[in-house]
C-alpha cells in the first residue's frame, strides 16, 4: 500500500530542489549583474570627472598659448622696428658712455 502511485488526474510537480537551484542561480546572476551596473555607473562618473579636468587643463593651456603668441608678436615687432632702424636709418644702439649734446 505504501507504493501507490498518485492518480493520473493529479498534475505532476517539478521537484522542489530543481526550482531552488534555478532560483539560486538566477539570484546570483541578478546580483552579479547589479554589481556590474553599479561598477559601470561609478566608472562612468569617474571618467567624466577626469574628462572635465582634462578639458579645464586644455583651456588653460590654450589661454597660455594665446598669451605666448601675443608676447612673441610683441617682441618680434620690437625686433622688427630695431632692424628697420639699423638698416633704413643707419641707427645704432648707444654705447654705455654718457654723451651730452649742447645746442647753441
């Protein structure tokens, strides 16, 4: 009597350990996936912050570059004036001695 099978009208159920195993695997996969999303979001914010720092540094370097170009053009303009004074007007820089010009 103990070996009786259930009647055919009673639906068969999946074994409980199989569902537990599938549920546990799915839970582990969901947890791993959530950690992946968290890591990805953190890394994205970190890289964005670094990108902004690099952009700020680039802007500062661009400003410095423009200032250096302006300074170079200013210095080259002075050198150009000096070269023209030497060549066209035959002017020479004064020597270190003091000269006094007396006009009568």
